C-alpha cells in the first residue's frame, strides 16, 4: 500500500465560529479597568445631575439660569435621561468612543498582539468587523446605562407621571419611555459614526493616545466651526452637526427632519470611517 503524503498546506483550516470571536472580544473589552471605570462614571452623570437639579429646585436658586433648568425638569423626571445624554454627547461620550476605538487597533499594536491576529488565518475584513462590533456594543451599553440610571434617578428625585413636552402637552409614561429609547438610539448612532472615524485613525498608528487626541480635536474643531454662522455652507459636513437634535425627542408632535439628517450624516461617516480602516488593514503587516 502506498502512503499518501499530506502536506500542511493541504490540511483544512479551521476557523473559529463568529459568535465565539464576538464574545471573546466583548469579554476582553469589558475586563479592562478603564472601560469599567468609564462606564461607571457615565452611569453616575444622570444621578449627579438629578441631585443637583433637585437641590436647586428645593432651594429656589435662580442664579446662573438655574430657574429655567429647574422649571424644565421639576416634576418631569423622564426628561433627565435625555438631558444627561445631551450633556454626555458634548465630551464624555466622544471620549469614551475614542478610547474604545483606540484600544481596538492602536492598543493591540502597542502591545504587539495585533501582528499575531494579522498573520492568523482570519480575513482582515472579519478581524475589523469583530473589532467594530466590540466598540459599537460597548458604546450602546454606555448610552443605555446613562438612560437607565437617568430614568430611575429622574422618577425618584424629580417625579412625574409622564413626560412634559416643549409644546406643553404631557405624554403618558410609556410613551415617554419610548422617547427616551429614541434618544438612546440616536445618541448611539452618532457615537458609532465618531467611533468609525476614530477606528480609521487607530488603524494608522500604534499610539492610542494619538487616536484620542485626534478624535477629540475633530469634535472640538467641528463644534467651533458649527457655531460660526458665516460658515453655514460647511455645517452639513461637520460630524457634530445635529448632535443637539437629541433634544427634539421631547417635542410634540415629534419632528424628525433634523434627526433624520443627523442619522444620514452618521451613516456617511460610518461608511467613510470603516472604508478607510479596512483599506489600511489590507496593507498593514503589524
């Protein structure tokens, strides 16, 4: 009987199931102390805001515009999570998104683990998809945590049987929760777009701090340019344009024009960011 030689290159390559890769990526992200600390701080933001508004309301403090803020949320607890998300989108959530994207590629490169992943029998697109999934999932978790703690703190500290809208009407409690959910999805979509840009930057460097600095700079510059009326021609392409549209969810009837434009803009940045990151992943070897 003639022996048949089996060459290593002829052996079938076993690929790890995608769900296992996704679970492993999430476990790795959520085990990082900085991730847990960041999520905890974000969850505390609505609670601190609710306590501050409660104190201001009970003391009748009208300095620094507190009267207007107290009048908006007093007895209207379901507005607190939306207010917290609007505040978080100014800097805290962008920093969290940039940090996660920085760890996903630049952090792996800095620790020397990305090279091993690149030479493994895994497609570059599959690897990038797993990293992007981990970043997007934790961003959604962060936004959801803010909304949950904000809703609980709002109901406990500020009360309210429903949501008082800017039009003066009152939505039932369940409808108010629906508006909070809409704010969560909108905020997450905007942060996903920013994370895609940060992931593209992360694919070009091995220093996570550079990713955070560049992403933060993009947010700051975009915000400054968006505040200049004479530059309204470039406002539609700025990534922070329509971020403040999250507050539109408390209007009645709900006007979705600005939010729709914001979601379309976010989708464009998602495509651009991930396309650049994928193009870079195809050419890098470590």
